[in-house]
């Protein structure tokens, strides 16, 4: 059902994917590089969702040659988002990550945490392609992305084997460490329930139909 529904989505021009190369090995042994982790998980997400438009991936908030690197996007300059884990700019299907923050995440919670953030932002792209916009009903727009991330983790652990079960637990530890309450994203317990519920789902309709009931 996932593949068929997304194949029916309107075909859009493919976005470039900055800094991504061919797929690599699984996250076992544990990855210590943010870019390696993103590279592995990105192409696995691509195989899982088969989107009609691939999101690009860029990084900001890291110093290169003594200069803070940032990008001007259709959603504004990434300097506006300093302190954020990352965001999807729907206007150009671009995922932008706070690089230094993700370095901290991989050191503290290991590579499953970085995999979670990419799966979450990729989930927003899937919402975009499925024309699901729940921004008027916070926090369900964000919780749905968490649920979609859980769906991918199930696939990554059980099917593609690009993830191991330890990555699932690392992602849960990352969620548990988040700020307890956020009007847009929900509480830690809500986010954990959404992620865990997604892990049990085989089709995205399970996540969409259970919002507000199971998470």
C-alpha cells in the first residue's frame, strides 16, 4: 500500500541531495560520523518510501574555514533555525540539519538518534507528497512524522537490516531526552507513543487513522 499510494502521487522534479553518495553498510558496527549515518539511512528511507520527489539534505551551523556555513532556502536563511535539530523546507523538498547538534546527538545517544531525526524529517516529506497537512491541529502534524519514523525503523531493523534493534532503543533514548512539553511537537510521552506505535505499523494509514487515539 505504501509503494502504490506514493507511486500515484504527482510526479515532481527530483531535488538534488547534497553530500550524499552511494549507499554504504548497515549501522552495525556503530557509526561515529553524522554524515555516514545520514548517508546510510537516507538511501534506506528512499527504498522504503519510494517517494516521487527525493528530499535534498544539507547541513548548517558548522564552521568551515573559520566561517559559519548556512544556506538561504525558500523557507528563509538557516540561521533562523539555529538551535533546532533540523527542518524540512517544503518549497524545495530540502532537509536541513544543525550539524553540531547532530554531532552531539551521535556522541550522547549514538547513531540511532541521528537516524531518528532523518526519518522524522523524511516523514514530513511523505506527508507533503500525500498532501497531509495537520499544522492547524498541533501537535499531530509532528507526531505523525514521529509515527512515520517508527514505521521506517521497523523496516530498517526487520527487512533491510540497515538498522539493528539497538538503533531503535537509541532513538527512544533520544526522544526521552527531549524537552517535556512543546505545543507544536507534543510531550515526550506523546512522541514516544507515536514512534512506538509507528514501529508496529505496516502501512502509513495506520499512523494517520490512529492520531489522537493511539498516540
